[in-house]
C-alpha cells in the first residue's frame, strides 16, 4: 500500500524505480546446514523516496543492503537498480587515515573517472554540502566522530549515484551528534533528491528520517509491515507525532521478536 502511495504521489509508473526487489531470498551455508536469512522480499523504492528498513538484530537488514549494493547475490529472486550501482555508507566511516578529508573524497572521484583537474574543486563542493567547508586539508585524526561521518557521507555522494544505501551510519556517535546528523541528512536528501535506503534498529530514528518504514520479521527476515510517514519535515526525534508512531511500530517489533522466540 505504501509503495503504491509513493508511486502515485510522484506520478511515476512501475518502471520508474530507484530500486526494485522481486521475491528475493538469501541463504548461507553453516555447520548447522542451510540457513535462510531473507525470505521472499519484494520491495520498491521510488525515485527521491527515503525508506528505512527496521528490525531486530540479526534479522537480515545488513544482508539486504549488501544485496542491493551488489556486494552479494540473492539465492533466489531479482534486484534491479536502474540508475546503476548504488552508493553505500557503512556504520564505520572507513576513511583512509593517511589521507586528508579532501583526498578521501578525491579518491572516490578518481575511481568514478572524474578528471584529475576537477577532483579538488568537486571534493571542496561536496565538503561544503555536508557543512565541512574548511576540512579539506584535515587528516582523519583531527576530525570528531560526527565530522568523520560527514566526510564519509560526502565520499558516498562523490559516487554520483541516484540511490544511497546507509547501514546504521550514526550508531557509533553520541545522541546529540546523531541528532545533528539526522538534520543534515534530511537537508541533503531534500537538496539532492536522492533515493535513500537506510538500515537501522532505532525506531525513533526510522520515523524521524523516513517517508516509509519497512519492518522486517526476525530471522528469516520477511516484510512484516510497512508504514507511510505523513509527518511533515523537518521533524525532531522528540516530536509528539514521531513518538506516537514510534510507539506503534515498537509494539509491532516486540510482537515479531516474541513470535520468533527471541529475547
């Protein structure tokens, strides 16, 4: 229902997708035998849509993101990203410590094929976009945790993809920094019209950021429920409407955890 709403709201058809997953399942071989991690996932992400994937630890959220990123292949089903290879931002910033902030971004630009003469200017533009205009020459150890995540975001944006995949990118920072980064991400999403697929286990974070929240059941991960978030942006994590929807989603999440016997 939420997917159809998103398509109708943007006046696009089924072909106009940032990502399309059709009956995707993923199994791994373990000493205990074949382990089904994801089961029959069908999900569309519309151009310019912000979708959060929410679920308990171990439900297959990161596995799903890796499949969309092309880092692994589904056991069954198909994944289509019409705009090309998505950009991916991890929980850890994964910046090269021997390079400056600007050179980390320039490396991503070089791998994308941007001419050397243009890389410095483009890296500075991307740092300005994430509000780190003076950080081009700073090394990683000179940056705070929040600043490092901004550089990592700029590096992901340097890949010039229409689809940004984010795997719990703010989990390692403190609450105040996370709040600031939520605001920055929302601003950048609105300015660039990116499509975002964001993985989290934090219900309030999911509701604050997304246009749509998709809840995965515990392993194997299946789509248990979806919510369209009609709360206007900008939102704050303590807003009453965010809190109210978060409570509803949390109850469904608890139900899924109890149903699968997890504690």
